C-alpha cells in the first residue's frame, strides 16, 4: 500500500486521534442513559468500578488506575461521598493519604449496574472475543502513547 500524500493525511477522517476521540464521546453518550438510573456520571461510574474491583484504596491508587489527576478525582469523590456511596478517611499511618471505602449503598449499587456491560456489548455489535481483542489493542496503543510522552524530549517555550 502506497503512503498517502500529505493532503490526504490531513483529512479529519484519517486522524487516529479523531477516531479515538469521537469514539470515546460516542461511548460516553451511550453510557449516559444507562447510568442515569444509578445517579452516576461516566467518570463516577469508573471510580465505582475501580472500587468494586478493590475496595479501600487510596486516592492516588484510584488516580493511577483511571489515569486521572487528584485535582480531577477529588470533586468526583466528594460527589460520591455526598451521595453516600463512598467514605473518605485519612490513613492512620500517614494522614496526608486519603483512603476511599465503599459504603453499604455503594456496594449494593454494583448489583444494579450488573447489566451495563452487556448493554454496551450489544450496542457495539461485536462478539465478546472481538471486544476483548479490541480492548487489548486499544490498551496497547494507550501504553505506547504514554511511553512516547514520557520519553519525549522536553519542549522549551521561548
């Protein structure tokens, strides 16, 4: 296959970044009506899923898992606490560390969210193996991009 000319490469439909960006927006819009009965936004749902996988985590651990800065995560956590789905406490050994635990209501919400993965899977029209393969490929791409960013030379603004 010949390499396309610059003019062809500079078309929006040929940008992998736009394909990922627009697919991400479409996915988030698909989740919205599924999450409304739970009273959650998509980012709040991701926090809850991380806690359903492993309860009693630090804010830093959740941020690392979800690739979110604590400045982004803290308002989400405050809203989840106000909804009585989580509890925020200071770590006993290091009070600078904030620990996040599910409340009984937060644990119970997992059962109500149980049908969401299947609904998303059906909407994609993909088989479970295809979803697993695509997810693996997207995560590999994400990791390469993170590595490239970490290894990029520092830019110097003038």
